[in-house]
C-alpha cells in the first residue's frame, strides 16, 4: 500500500487501498478509512509517536519560562555540605566559558584581599636600641696595676605601677695593661621602654693625663732635666717609677740634649703576655747656665 504521507499520491482509491476498477460501496470506503486512521495514529505508529512527543516537548519549552536563579537555589537541599555547593558553583562557572571564568576568578581573589584585615602578630620580636656609650677615665697607675671601678647609673624600669627610675652600681674590674679605647659592655642595663629590649651600656677606657709619664703602647716616657756639669762629667740620678717608687740609675757617658736611655721592665704590662712589661724611656734635657764662675770653669776643664 502506498504511503499516504507521500506528496505524489493523488488518487483517493489508491490512497485508501481500494481497487478503483471494481465497484466500491460506501461501507468499503468507510472501513478503509478507519483502518488507515488507526494505522497512522500517533498512539499506534512509533514514528508518529516520536514526532508527536518531540512537538509536545518543543511547545512546552517555548511556553515554560526559564527558572530564575532564586528558584534554582530553592531546589538545593539545605542540608547539603559546603563542598557540594562549591561544586555546583564551579559547574555553573564552567558553562560560562573559560574566557569569562578568568576575570571572575581574578575579581573574587581581589575582593578577598581587600576584605581581609591586616593582623599584627603579638609575638613579634622586640627591637633592641643602639648601645649607650659612656667614658670611663682611668689613671696610668690604675691601668698599670689594675683596679676596681664602681659607677652609679640611673635608668628607667617598667614596673606594675608604670615606669620608675632606679639607681644601680656597676662594678668594673680594670685589668693591668688595658689601653685607651678598651670597651666593657653591660647587657640590658639601659632604659626600659615598651616594645623594646633594654639597651646595652658600653664603657670606653680613657687615660687621664699624668703629670710625669706619657704612654706609648706598652712603654712609658719621662723627661729628665740635668745640669750641664752632670751631663758632661757623669752622675747618678734618682728616677721616679709609675708605682710611686724611685730607682737610682748611674750614667758614665756624656749626656747631650735629647739623649735617650731605656730601663727594661719598668713600663706598662702587656695583657696578652702575662708578666711581660714594656720599657721606661728616659729623655734628657740639659740645663745650660747663663754664666760660669771660676770653680765651675775649672771643673769643666
């Protein structure tokens, strides 16, 4: 039988499946029509059923409004975990395309950075201020023989009632042979301030000027003035030492102005070489008389 859907079929007898050469009654025509109606009905024909369902689905899509984001969110189960929600958001962002996803991610990261407060650690290490420099004056005798120096300081201290001032005595053991510029440090003896560690106090040795002696490294220098007669004829002199004693020294040679003589072991001690001391250097100045009497002239001759 010809397919009634074919557009080339125009003969009704052929369309109904009747023999147009024989006589056909109204009953036969009605029966053939019902047969074709049942055969090509969408409930009976699979192909027609599929097409009908497709048409219905298309009509429903065109008439049904697109659900909004709020309705979509209402369908999400409130008991689902945050990870499921994050998965849903990622799947929605993927549908928007990779080009649109990158700016959105950048925007979210920037918003997070802008909304995050800056926190300062309470356990940050306290800074320590620069040390406090002080001078400690010592005599040559103290630097030669050693001594104990006591220095009183006043400093601010943090207490339960606030910042108070207290007095403290620092003891410095001066070792024999220390030189100018030697430093002695007392850690944390400076003023206390909130948020800072107390500073260190550093004492620097200064040498007091001595009326007789002058230090040159480990050696001591002293100037000796003698009369012209003793310089020419020889003499025995009493030379003072740094510790307060005197030493008698005999000179047989002629002494001229600027003449030097070293006495070993009477200088300053060397702290790096225990027991070793420098020299005491004598520099002579000859006293010339304004005039000579006969007796003095005879002694010279």
